[in-house]
C-alpha cells in the first residue's frame, strides 16, 4: 500500500522532481503550492497523510505558520 504524503512546494521544477522521486518510491503524493492551501487541506480530522514534506518559503503563509497552525489543532503528524 502506498504511503500517503502531502508535499507542499511552490517551486514548480523542485516540486516536479520531488513528486517523481517520491512516487518512484511507491508513495501516494498530493501536491500543493501555497501555505494557505496547505493549511486549509490540513484542517480536517483524521488527516489522510502519514507525513508532510513542507517548504518554508511559501506564498500565502510560510511553512512555519502552516506547522504552527497544524500543531495548534493538536496534530502530531510528522513534518519534514
């Protein structure tokens, strides 16, 4: 069964490379390109991901704020 992973990266070239690499390792990847979209996606419970790969420099809100909001909601989901 593929590992469900959320990849949040706004650089299209980097996102494409990461997406291909992760999928080649049998991971099921959902890609988002900005902090506000990531925050909105992470508001449901239970979260459908096993891990998040989170860029720091994102449009909307940065990765630190996405993580702060995620933790404020009580989630202990691993974040890289």
